[in-house]
C-alpha cells in the first residue's frame, strides 16, 4: 500500500516537473533531501513517530529545507508531505520519481562490478555497447569487487550479465558434480 501511495505522490510531482521542464532539477532536489534524511536515523524515526505533532515536524523539515538549496516547488511538495503525514516515505517517492525520469529521458542505470579497475577506454566501450543493446542512454556506476577473481558482472535493470571467473568456476564445479 505504501508503494502505491509513493507512486501517486511521485507521479504528481513528476507531472509538475515535466510541465515546467525541470524533471532532473526537481529529482536532484528531492534526492538531496532524501539522502539527508537517509543519513540521519534519529531524524527518520522522529518524522515517522506519530507521537510528535505535525507542527513540530513541519518546523524541523522547514529548518532542514532552509539549509538546502531547493526550489519553491520542491519546498512546497515536502511541506505537503509533512501535512499529509507522508514525509517518512520520501525515499520511496524519490525512487519512483527516478524510474519515471529515467523512462522519460530514455536512460538506463547500469551497475558494473569488476575484480580490477576498468580503464577509461574499457568503460567507454561498455557504455557504447550497452547503449546499442538497450537503445537508451547509459548511466554507469563501476564498483571494484575482488571476490570476483576476474571478469565482469553487469547489471542492467533486472538483467544480470555475469562473466566473472568466480561464476564460471561455480558453473564448472556444478557440471563436474553432476558428471559423477
């Protein structure tokens, strides 16, 4: 149920952003507030706690907002979330908004894990190949994972391409186990 609520708020905010042609700007502001909230467990618990009055919560959110460089639209949206007792799901809202933004901008987020750092040329090659494969602009995050031993693991949305040596050794082990 929370996910449906988050989607509705994200859709409403996204529609306004699209109308104003500020899709990425509003997402960046929403993500900035969301990450600030994510970094402070006590603040998250305070905002989720029904014991505290909405006026107190709104005051705290306004103090946070004053320290961040946010547009009037984002400020009003965050205040609305406080008023409607939905501020604690702002991270879900930001995640749904990002999905809508990626869809509208024809972007795909790719996670790459390698045992060793990738050269600039290799990163460009992977991005070019994935853009041809998906037909979308690729935004890639590279993570070093020595446990892979070698090779590469690429996550594109829900699809995982596992070309790691660790995976290949596991596959060989399974095949040899079945052959006995």
